[in-house]
C-alpha cells in the first residue's frame, strides 16, 4: 500500500503522538488548473511545519490558525521561534484527490468508507493523540459499521456516539456543531469545514474555546 499523502514536514513530534489535521481532499487552485491546461509542471511543494507563514499559505490553513488563536492555542508562524507544539501538527486529507472545491469531487459517505484504508493506515502509523476532522462527514465515515473493526484495532474500543457541543456565542439561523469522541488511543474532534461551510464566522467558532482548550492542552 502506498504512503498516504501528508503535506507537512516530518518531525519526531508529529511522527508519534501528534495532532492530525484532516480535511476531505486536496485543493486545486485556479493557477494549478491553468498550469495543467498549459502543460506546465507544477514545482514540488516545499514541506514545512503546519503553521509556517512562508509555505502552505492557503485560506484553509490561515482560517484554521485564526480558530486556534481564538481557542487560546496560538501557533507560532516564524521558523526560528517554533517549539515542539508547532512541530506536533501534521496535515493530510481523507481522499488523495485534487479539486477546486469539495463539491467537485462527489464526496459521499460511501466513498469515504470505500477509500478509508489510506487515512486509517496513516493514523495507525503515526498514532496521533488528537485527530481534528474539518467536515462532519469525516467523523461519520470513521464511525461507519463497515470500517468499525479496523478503526477499533487502531483507536481502541468505540466509546459510543460522539458528544455534540454548541458554540457559546449566540447566533441566529443555523447552529453549527462540534463533535468529540474519546477513543482509548486518541481524541477525535469534528468541526464544520473550514472553507466549505456557508455562514460560519470566526466569532462563532471562538465560542468552542472551552472544549478546544481541553483537547489541545
């Protein structure tokens, strides 16, 4: 089985017991599309720590850093100042495809379950202490009965359904959820998708500070 793609550099702190950031699939920018159409081979992306301000300068990463700041877990972006906490993060996606938006890739629960081997092998290899899914379908796929036996071999006995939390910041309209499951070998947290959820504000996500401080400490 090929190695599941990771878009951050390897450090001792993220190769074992780190914090995994996982979305649906890999981004594909307008420039990427233009290069592909013109037959221009894209340069190999530089791998660095997750919060490095010089690389991985995407809307997804930058907004997630805002959320971490609001949860009281600010990540250093200067390579000369990082410590073990910054090095403990690693970023990947469940499906190893590239699209401009997640809507372009027809991501269903059935597909996530069918293509779960790669992400589960990565979790088994790195044994993260915290798995942060951005997108509710990911935790649903992790709990699907089709992969439950495999998941429990890696994370330990399933602790029942995920606990549901609401933001402490009052809003009108849709109330987005945060879900948490405490497996014996890792805590799994599911947030709304960072860039693909309409109507969600950074202020609203700051209202999960209490629960996120607990899992990030």
